[in-house]
C-alpha cells in the first residue's frame, strides 16, 4: 500500500561565500571580432576589439584572457593531468601528447593595445596576463585591440576539427576570452577540460570562410541575403559571389560565443509557437536524417517544458548542431554528436538545452560550483524526458539517487565545494556534479515541499537571470519562498561528505493501549523525517519530525493522509522517541519516507513490519 501511495504522489508532484544581491555588481564586455578561416590547414587569424567596463568597486591594474586552444599541445596542463589520473576521460587519455605540430591547437597574440597604447603581456599555458598601461578605475571603460592567430586542434575534447562523425569545424573556446573578475577577484583557472566562467556582454562576430561551408552557432545572422543555406527568407535573391562568404552574427547579453561549420550540413528551421526559432544543422547522412527530423518536434516540446517550469527562454533563437565530442552547451546553441539512437539524441538535446537556463542564463561559476549547473540541469532534464518521451516513470530520478549512493560508499567522494579541476577521480566528479547535484534539488523538495521547490526554481530564475548566482544565492531564494532555514542543508550536502542514514530502532509496547517508536540517526547529516504508520484496519497515518535547525516546517505533502507534526528533533540527539495511542498489535507496518525522496544510504533499516 505504501508503494501505491508513493507512485500516486510522485505522478502528482512538479515534473517539477556569498554575495549580497542588494550590492551585486558584475563586469561587462563588448566584443567585435573579424576572423579569416582557412579550411585547408585549419588555421585562422583575427582581430578583436573588446570594450571592458569595470563595474567593480576596485581599481584594476591587470586583466587576464583565456587562450583555451593552448591546452591541446603536448606537455600542457590538460595533457599532464589526463595521463596522471587513475580514470582519465577516454576522449583525452594520452592523445594530446601524440599530436603533431599540424594537429595541435594554439592561440597566439601578435599585438595588444589598451586605448591605443601598447601593453606588456605574457602567455602562460592557457592564460594571457596583461599589465595595463593605465589602471581601470571603478566605472571606467577600456578598449583592448588585439590581433591573434589560431590553429584548430585535432578533435579531442569539445573543440576541434574533423570529429569522429566527420564534422569539419567545432569552434568552441576558440577566441581570446576575457576572464571573469567578481566579488571573489579574478578567475584564471587553466583549461584542463572541465568547466567555464565568463563575463556577460554583447558579441559582434564576422567569420570569413570558404563559401561551400554552412555555419551555425551563437547569435543572430545579420546578413542572410548574402548567405542563403536556409537562413534567407523565401524568395530572397542570394548574393553568393567570390570564393568566401562573410557570416556576420550578433549575440546580445551572453557570456560566450561558439560556432560550427561543415560543407555537408543540412539546415532545418522550426518555429516554436510564441517562442524562439529553432535551427537544426546536421550532416547529410542517410543514417541519421530521419532521427534528426523526428528530433525537431521533441525539441519544441522541450523548449516549452523548460520555459514553463523555470522561466521563459529569453532569446529569439536556439540551435542544435551536430559537432563536438558528445554534448556541450553554449550561448544560444549546443553541439552534440548526432549518430545516436533516437532516445539518446533526444536525451542529449534535453540536457544541453536545459543548460540554456542553468548556466547560460543563470551563469554560475561552474568551475567552483559545477553541481549547480550540471546537477540542476540533470534534475530538470530528467523530468522533462519523462514527460516528453512519455516514459511514465513515477520515480524518474531513481537513477540519480542510485549513482549518488554508489559515490557515497565508494571511498573516493570529495565535497561538492571541490574545484571542478581538483577531483582525484573523473568518476567522482561526474557522480558529484551530475547525480548528487540533481539529488540536492530533489531532496530539497522533500525538505520544503514540492510546491515550494517549483516556486523556488521560478523565483531563482527571475531574481538571478543574466547574473552570476552562487550556492548561497539559491539557498536564500529557497528560504524566502518556504520560510524554512536551509543553511544546515547547503553546508552538510555540499561542503562535507556526510551521508544520511536514519533507521527505525524499536517499535515496542507501551502499556496496553499505546506503542512507543524510537528512531535513530546513524549518519552524520541531519534531516527531517516523514514517518508513515499503516494499521491493521488498512488506514495510514503520518508523523512529521522537523529538525530544530529548520525553524519551520513543510506542508503536508499527502493531504489525504492525516499528519501529526511532532516536536523538533535536535540534530545532536542520536535517537528520537514518540508514542502512538494504539497498541502494537494494531500496527501493520512503519516506514520512513515512502516517496523515496530522502537520500538515505541504507534503506534496509527504514521499515518495520510488512
């Protein structure tokens, strides 16, 4: 009977160091770039004018850029890190060390000025350090003009040329990118294949490339009448002249710019009713065309789902592009490998599209808080897949909990506050960022109630869109929505490896007309407890024990079941005892958390009786 109630409940729920927002500030950048791409040798040259606005209260005497392509060189930090990990990413392994000079990636800066005056700079791996000619005062702007050259590496990780599915150019992390400066200071982590952090701004990018190549990526194409390839309006006369075409894009209010190109791309356009235009670019491969056609209405459903559950997608365009080495989110687009089963194709699209909210609108520093973008994305995309693919799974997040349980008992778990680059095992990083991050949200629904969780996600979006929220910022939104204090939850779940383990210790007679039930906290992490008692007459009653640190309580999540709110359980007390005014002979079963939302690592001691 518990199982039936749990299934009914789960079908009904929502398929669903900190800064102070009142003094919040963030830097701003405006990029104008013009790039010439040579598709024969995969080398390119470009100019970049970057207008940097210092909105901080600090005087800046240096700035830093990321030069991501320098990671794809033998002896780079990405190379060394990969060959020294016990479980390296199979896409990387020792492949970087084997690249030849014409296969490596690089970004080189040949000149750089600040407001027209030359500045001193040095390149250290994937970071360019610039000593300013004149400090940038608070509120001031500075214009940096740069000439740079690059070579697209052989496809290994995320970026590259000629990936395994034959896509010519996956151009991600391809340009000198200003590092973020925020309330914590500069963020200049070297690139070793993990996560990113970028400055909000506007991009104006022109790419000059062989006219036979079709492009897709971030931003809105400004000159479709010169391009064609499905971007022009019907009946437009195309001006395809010369050996190259200049693709001119503008991407407003984003923190990255990515693109991909191939001479065999097919290009489909689908309009979401009352929503953005969707672009699909994929290889003219008969084995995948039907699946990519079928993907398109599912992508419309996904866009509507995320817009409803989180907040309306704020741009007028989104592109799904075949490329890269798996799936990776970028501003207004994603690159995914396309030779997949249909379910996998929809699944990777769902995950990467969800990142448009949790990273490309709610732009956390995913190098430090990787679980916020990967975990939140995994949570919402799993629920979306359950609905869009009609999986009819009453507990679609079960796999996330299973992965977390394996991590918790693995002996290699590290706190979620670990920098993304500093995990000793790739497997621990993946389980912590994706699965444990998803369980954080699911279990938050257990703590504050599913309705409050749904409200929290929407309020979080409205409060922090186009900003850089931290874990504490999310926590504060949840506290304001629910009226429950959550510092204990954020601390234990993300800053420690404490696990949850509660058990039913005793169910014993207490005289002839009452029963005494004793629960015990075995794990170090405190949690409120929902206890359900089924009687021999078939009736069910619930007992709710908030922990004292919550300073509040959630609403009854199953109104059809009578609930008794018991006194708070102080976390330091290892046991909790209460009485039921019925003899033990009338109690058929007792169970903790019949909805299975509590991430209890040892559920074997969570029930008594049948």
